C-alpha cells in the first residue's frame, strides 16, 4: 500500500511539473510581438490609393517599428504607440499618441485615422502594405 501511495505522489508531482511547463511554453506561443521583417523604418508612399506628394505633408510620414511599440512622424508631428499582432498578417496600432504642433500637413488626420483602423499587413518586394476591414489603405517603402 505504501508503494502505491508513493507511486501516486510521484505521478502527481511529474504531471504537475509537466502542466506548469506546458503553461509557460503556451505564453511564448501567444506572444503578441511582431515579425522580425516588420521591425524597421518605413516611409509612406501611398495613402488610400493615391501617391503622396510634398503638398500633402510637410515631410514624408514614417514609422519605426519595434517588437511591440512604434514611433515616427505624421509628416509634422511625432507619434508613438503600441503594436499588437494576433497571428500572421495581423497588425494593430494601439494607444497612439501624437504631438499637436500646427503644421501644413493636409493629410495628417487621414494618416492617423488609417493607422488607428489598421488590422492587417503584408510585405512584398521591400514594401509594407497596411489594410483595414475595407481593404488596402497605405503602402510604405523601406526607410
């Protein structure tokens, strides 16, 4: 009887260790950090299907992506926030904050609104394409 109790206790300890180990590895799988190829500087080229010009922005907007945050410029004002990815091709810009300097960036509001609604991305031929529920919204070149 003593041997059975000790065997049962050993099984419980082993199973307990295994389940906590599995729980730890599960958190790595559900990590919301973004893909390595996305982690660089991107410069805006196209906004809502139209090539941007210097008349649209004071300077070309850019995004610098990290593992879970981003920073950059709207073409005038500095921006930053958090990034979240819940699977391949999924991307969200969250907690976006922007400076509020007055500038001659006519499309700044549109750019910020499209960032806030972004839900997906793809990278092809060194270009980053962002999309939302309605389709492609912006494209960027490597910076």
